[in-house]
C-alpha cells in the first residue's frame, strides 16, 4: 500500500510540473502588443518563440477580447503555422482562457475540422498585419 501511495505521489508531482510548464507560458512569454482593433480587441505576439522551419514561420499569438465571447472566454492563445508570402496560415493549437491576457485556463484544443486547412488573411485584417 505504501508503494502505491509513493508511486501516485510521484505521478501527481510530475503531472503538476507538466501543467505548470505548459500553462504558465502565457505569464512568462515575451508578449509584444501589436494592434488594438476599434472594438477593443488586442492582439499580441510572443516574440520570444517565433521560429522559421522549412520556409514556414511558427508563432504564438494572443487575442484579448474586451467582452467575453459566446463561450465566456476573454482571451485565447493560438499556435500558428504561417506562409507569409501568400498571407495564409494554419492553426496548430487553440488555448482558451476565461480571464484577460491568458489567465484562468478553460481549454487546450486542436483545431476543429473546418479550421485545420489553410486560412487566408484579408489584406487589411489584423491577421495580415501579423503575417
């Protein structure tokens, strides 16, 4: 019984360390404010984690809404694969938060089926300014 307790304690500690390292990234990231839209939505880029691999740029952006979305979120972090030449991008990961600026995690998801392919940014959009 003691052996089982010690194993569970180790598993819990490892799981806690994993959660801290995964979800505290929004707190310790190098977020640079890029734009505020007229509706108050603010866009940030994690400048410390931009990578270029095989001609694509991989980045994290954070969207901070002034008012909650229909799901009750006030912010989201998105991991994106970008083709800057053609103003297109693919979502890799969505992380939604109930609080502003990546606070109070709600979910950590892969993109839904309709958002797995390439998305094209309108030339005058906030997204195009990222690319």
